C-alpha cells in the first residue's frame, strides 16, 4: 500500500498570527499589523489591498482603527507626507500623526479610497480625531482646541467634523504658516491647485453640511480678500480685476458647496468684521472702474460674483442688518484698498455700494415668491448627503433640476432678483 501523503497548506501571515497568539494578544497583534499595512496601502491608493485588509478584520474593530504615521513639517510639496515606514534621517520628518484611515486617505489625496472605507464601516461624515506629537521636548505649533484653521500644528489633539472638514482645514493650516505669494501678472490663485481636488472629494459621498461652516466660510473669505487686495496686472483692462478663471477659486469652492446641497447659511451671521462674503461680493460688483467695461462683456469674475450673490439672496437664510452691514463694510479690507487706490472716484464708489446694499436689503425684506419657497424647501428636504443623486432621482426636467441645484444665467428671468444684479450676471452694465 502506497505511502499516504499528508496534505500541505500554504499558511499566510494572518493564519500564523492567529495560530501563535490567543485571545486579546491575537486581536491586538492583528490590529497592529493591520494598521501598519493599511497605512501603506492607503498611501499607495491600492484599493484591492485595502479591501483585503478590511475584510480580515472583525466588523467591531474596523470603526476603531487608528493609524500612526510619520509626516513632514511644512515641506514645499503637497501633501507634506513621507512613506510612513521610512527610517531615514530626513530633517523634515519631525512629527507623528495618529488618525483614522479616513484622515490618512485625505492627507494622501487618495479620494477613491473614501467610498471603500465608508462601505466597511469607517464613516467619512462622522467626527474624526487627530493627534500629533514630536520626539522633541520643546516644540512649537501646539494645536489649540479652539483655534481656527490658521496654522499648521505638530503637537496636540483636535477633532474635525468630517473628511470634508479636514480637507478644508489641511489647506488653511498649511498656508497659514506659509503665506501665499502673488506674482501679480495674471497669475492664478495660489490655492488653485489645492481646491482643484474639491470636486473629486464632493463626489465621494461626503455630507457638505458636516463642516465647521463658520470657520470654513470665513477662511475662504479671508484668503479671497487677501488675493484681491494684492492682485495687480498692468496688462489687464482694469489692473486689479482678475480676468482669468483660476483667480477666484474660493468663490468657485462656495459655488460647488451650494451645487452639492449646502443650504445652512446661518454661518453668515458670524462673519469677520473686516472680511466677509457679502462685503467682498458687493465691492467687486461696485468696483470704481467697472465702467471701463461699458463697451465690452464683463470678465467672468464679475459675472460669477453676481450669480453667487443672487444665490445667497435666494437661499435667504441670513443677511446682515443694515447697521451690521454698514459697520462691516467700513472695516472691509477690499473697500479700503479700492477707496485709497481710486480716491478720485471714492464718492461714486461709496454711492454705488450704498445703492446695491439697499437693493439687497429691500429684497430680503420682501416675502419670497412661491417658486423660491418651493426650491429652498426641496433643497432642505434633500439635505447635503448625496444631494445630486437624490435630486436626479426626483425625475424633474433638466432645467428645473439645474435651478434647484444652482441659479445660473438661464434662470435669471424667473429669479425675481434686482435688475442691476441680473445685468451684471449676464455680463452687461
């Protein structure tokens, strides 16, 4: 009788880990190895590998996954990351970060990983805690629990509202310590690269309302105000009115949030006194030398500014009182720059500001039309999670769907907005 051969099994690391460890030790070892492997796979954007690791973990352990990675402090590249397994002596590797796989995917710009993490129980729309520390005893840049997204931090602990909130925070914390430079020759906004990723992350199942809206919208307004105050292009028709479409990325970011369902503009009640969206938009539309374009079509920045102000007015959630708006306009950086730069037209500029402000206030004081009431009610009902998908599922005509999403030029006739705003949105004075 022939010799019976015992069947052989190809053992993997996972089975070995389970064989040699028992109980709590086995679970701890499995999680530690999964953390290290998962961090590397997320950084590389390996969806198959990430899914394989998540499948092998117990369901109750996935939501508690926490990665420890090594990061650079303010390198010139974005994102300021290194291979988390690197053991080199790079002087820029000076802090560690402990966070969820969701935040690590955002850091690595691996947007395609987010839906996969969501599928396996790592909710990208829940609060995400991030801890950072360094090996040095005395280190600057400690993160305060109450500080705005103004400075890159390498020590402390902070809880962000969601993956989208962390996306905005990571941008403004980075540029807060490395102030943007402006070349002044029709150059794009320094934030154009960063915000080019916004449409991608908005398409990955994030809830646009899961952000710290007061901080985010004030940060967007602040950087936009800074850009407009410093921008000059001597070859343009009007030197300080940017004509390139990549010059108003903050305004485009707000537009994209509205298009994806953002409707909770109560945050506008808490604007900075020297920098706010209403003041910036009205100052641009009342630019002292906008009449230079009388025989030409207005540049895209003016048309988009008028459309954004129309959408703010249509949502009607918050608009400052006449007294608040007057005070904020007096302190607005952009208004001061325009008044000083065009002192010979200061009276005309102030008159146009007062006129447009009065028209906006009069519109807000009037009852909304049934069309606008129905539109806003639909937006509130759909919410900020998968807004576009839910809107498409209603089966509305294409033009009506676009109207609910964002009021564009094709909807101006039925918008019941001030005629001056409609003309500006159409590119005419």
